[in-house]
C-alpha cells in the first residue's frame, strides 16, 4: 500500500487491526513482526518516502530509480532473511 502513496504507519495500523481481530491461526507475534518488517520495507522501496525523494533530488535521478534500482536488492534480501527469522523466532 505504501507503493501507492499510503503512509506505512497508516497501513500497519489498518492491517494490524484487521488481522488481529480476524480468526486466523497465525500467532500474534508473527503478525506484529511481519507488519514491522513490511513497514521497514515500505520505507525502503517507496518512491514517495521523504528520504528517497531527497536522495533522488541530490543524485538527480527519479525517485523510482533510487527506490527500486538502488534499494531493490537490499530490500529483497531483507525480506527473505526477515521471513526466515520470523518463522524461526515464532516456532
């Protein structure tokens, strides 16, 4: 949702309320950790984030280039390692 311009904190709050009140069998700790990882990733790869816009202005490149090209691989590895960490931490 952050890639569409919705602030990550708003996304985390909305998704957290929906997921925690639903009848899912996922542990609440796993949901909380996944939402935090998702928030960190959205700050990392969202072209609407203030730091991304500032860096793109200083480097004279579009914000999507900074968000996807420069931060994309780091974000992918962060997502994979975080998913594995959440799995082993909550089981």
